[in-house]
C-alpha cells in the first residue's frame, strides 16, 4: 500500500476537512457533500511535509501511491479507557449485565487475581490492540486505592516507558472522591503528580460532594494537575454531579483542564436544568467524553423480577405468564449524553472506547473506528458527518494537551490511517475491512494479538 521509501506521496486521498491543520485547511479545495477534501500528501523522513490539493503539484520521480479517493485520517486518540480491568470477562463475567454487578464483579476480580504479572499481561494486550488499530495516544483510568494503586501505577509506568516510541500514554487515578479527604488520598495525589498523571475519580451524589470537590480541586491546583472525572454514569435524573463539578470549578477558578466522562443522566433531566448545566460547563471550560459502547451496554438495563410487575405489557392470561423469573426488559434509551447539544454550545466533546471485555462491557478491542461507527449509529452523527470525526482525533488530543496530534498538515508526524472506504457509507459499513496504519511514515506491520496469549491468565 505504501512505497518502501522514506520519501513518497499519497495521491488522491480524501481527508475529512475537520481533521486538517489550520494551515492545510487554508489551502484545501472545496469539500464534497460529506465534508471530504481531495488532497495529495507528501511524506518525508517520517513527517508530513506538504498537503496540497490533488494534482496541484508536479511530483517528478518521487515514488507515490494513488489512493483513488480512499480516506486517510490521523491516528486515533482514545482518551478514556480502563486498561487495568481489560480482558477479564472470561474469568469474571457480569452475571446480569448491570452496572451494580459490574462494580461488584470487578471488586471480586481485583481481590482474587490482581498482581503485577496479571496487570501487565492484560494491559499490554490492550495496548497491542490499540496500536495495531491505529491509535497514537491513549489515556487510561487506573483503580488507585492503596495496595492496588501502588501496583497499578508501577505496571503502568513500566508500560509507558516500554511503549513510549509507539503510544503516548497518560494515566488517571480512579477512586471515589471521599478517598481524597484521607491521608492516603493526599499521598495518591502526590504520587500522581510525581508520575506526571492526571487526578481523577468517580463522583457520586452524596451529602459531602461539595466538600469532596472543593478538596479535590485544591489538591489538583496545588500540584498543577488536570482533572478527569467519572460523572453521572447512571440513568437517574437526580444524579447531578456534572452540574456540581462545574459550579465548584468556577468558584475555585480552577486553571487546568477538567474532563468529565459519561454524563448520561444529563440526557434525562429537564430542559431548564440541562440549559443551566451546559452554561456552567461551558463557563468552567470543561470537556466531555462520551462512551457510547459502554453506555449502550449498561444504561437502561433493568431486570424485571417477574412478569406480574408490568402486567399491561404481557397480554397472556396470568396463568401463562412466567412468574418469579427475572428477565431482561427491552431498553428504551441508548444511554448516551447530549452530544449534539453540548457541541451546539461549543463545549468540546470527545468519544472513547472505555472498558474492554470486562464486566462493564463484554466486548471491545480499543478500536477507534469501531468507537466512531458506534457513536455515529447511536447518536446520529451522520446528518451531516461534518466535523464529527474530530471526536476521536483532534478534540481528545486537545483535552489531553497533545499539541499537533489528531490532525493532518505540514510539519506534523506522518501518523496516518488509510482506510479502504472512500465515502462514509463505505468506511462505516465494513469495520473489519483492512486498513493501513502508518507511523512516522512507515507501515505498521504487526497484527492484532491472538486471544490465546491470554490463555495463561489465572482463573
Ligand atoms: Zn470509565
């Protein structure tokens, strides 16, 4: 697919306009109806050196490949994952698919299995998948209460060094927010600062949430840390932690980036309250990460204890209804936050792959394309496609503070994905179609790791 040379051209490539750098956008030809522009891209010694309208430049004897309108994207930026929980489904499946069971099952798995070797093997497997699929930068949350926190951050640090030439890795501490009120919480904040991480946690509605947030913001501010929180991962409209995070951040005049993940209940709150929350989120400069696959899996999953609890929906006579057997009810809600409304308010929104083959999500492979496809289908990001490809590239790169990542333009590293698909319909209809990942100008030739690599995990 790519010439075996350090200097070559990719000709007749279609690139989403939104994924071009400012400079490249300025000289791009008019986009088509899907906001794709037809370009030639010059690559030299691992860098993109020119991006020009197709056929605008005479390229002489330099090797080239004619992409015949195939799309090229910058490599993915996957900013919300849980590498430490990944790939435990086989030994710790979620018994009923609910959020509560996911929490309990993971806790049991931690107590039974987690040690350095187990964490290293599963986290590395996740990184291999991510890299081969075309990800360049990835952020993971790491469960961080005392013993597990020590282990988890040690293993992450090792992998961060080993993978430094292939993946830009960031980690976020994950504990409940009350933890930061304890001496162990202060110690964790120090460790996160020492290791160059991001401070984070899960915000639950509780009477002390305000003081927990005030303390957390102070800890982060004192150490110059960004924040990345799990907020409102629930269908309960009374869960309003995003609102409170935004309020507290404004009060504290918090100077660093805050990211809030999930924000599911926002979609179920009154228009007035949503309006108020979006205004606060915008004022606080908070970025939102939506996790469409995980939300689709966990949200609105309700087990009905027996058919008599909702007799109107079962036309059969009582005697024929299955009684006292829990059964799944059909979900009515896709589970995602207000992606369109957030964007309309010019609040940065990203999407990410989140959990991978663990009790929070039984599937997944840290594939940015799959995440984008699912987001398009679940959230209707297709009328038009417009700028939506930014959600798994440029926007998360900005929220992660990665300058020049997630875009195509002159003087940025040649980290690209060439897809078989030309139009969006072609691209999004065959998620399994081959793609060519280019890193620093050269093709990534490795393949996805075999599941048999995980056969020796303890179970
Ligand atoms: Zn998460």
